[in-house]
């Protein structure tokens, strides 16, 4: 489904089927990397599935879809510029098509680094889609947190715990995790419950 959706999207702006497929293969190869356990095609599939629930509120669907597909195309746990590098990769690829809203889409991809409330409604939707997993069932959240740990397996437990606790606390200190009313109502309560549970497990754990 996500392959066909991407090809249908890029075909609006490029008649070069070889190039369109080349772009998809690059996306697929990156998201299927063996080092990825969460930031993979399943993550994209979930975001696009969640998008269907709020699609009527999107102003520029094509731009948002491009941002979804490219926002994690570059993902290295040891790097802090993944979002910027992903935006550059998007620009490099899609600049060769007739799509003319590159700067808007680049800004959306870059926004996934800090997840700050935006004046742009589509950007807020993108950020909420990206974090929708936080509000899923306890079981789904547990799988997510385990997969995040696998992606950061290069770090020993004491380092990972320190970094992860900082991330969890920073999210929980926000007035709202989600930016849109729709996702606040749908996932806010469960997300805070999930994050608090994970944080408490770290706080209780004895250092190794």
C-alpha cells in the first residue's frame, strides 16, 4: 500500500517511471535497513494509516505525504542532524520533479527534530502522526520502546537509561504532547500513561 501510494504521489510530478521507482527503492532500502527496528516501513505505514483519520483537515496533502515518506529516510542514532539530512535528501530527489513546494515540505521535515507547536496546521498534523505510537495500547507501546532500545543498542544500559529518562521527562513536562485537538482527544491520556509507566520503570531499575 505505501509503495503504491508513493508512486501515485510522485507520478503527479514526474512522468519518468524509472526515476519514480528509483526514488521509492531508495526510501525502501533506507527504511528496511537492518539497524532499524522502529523507524522502518511499519512506522510509515502507521503514520499514513493515522493520516486517514484526519485527512479532511489537511491543507496540502501531497506536501504532507512527501514529508511523511522522507522525514526519517536518514536515521542514525549516533547523529543529531538526521532530520536535516533527511530534508536535504528529499530536496535532492524531488527537486528533479515538477513539485514546487519544496521549501514548505523541507520545513515540515525539519520540524520533526524538535516537535514544537507550529503556526502551520499541516506541520502540527505531521508531528502528531509521528508521535501517534505513544498513545497506543500498553502492549503496542512496550513493543515500540523495546524497538527504540534495539536501535540504540550501541549504547550501554547506563548511558541509554540516562538519555531515555531525559527524553521521557521532557515530553511529560509539556502541557500537551499532541498539537491538534483530534490527537489530543484520541491519544493524549494514554500517551502520558505509557510514558509515565516507562519512566517509572527506569527510576525503579537498579543501575547495572
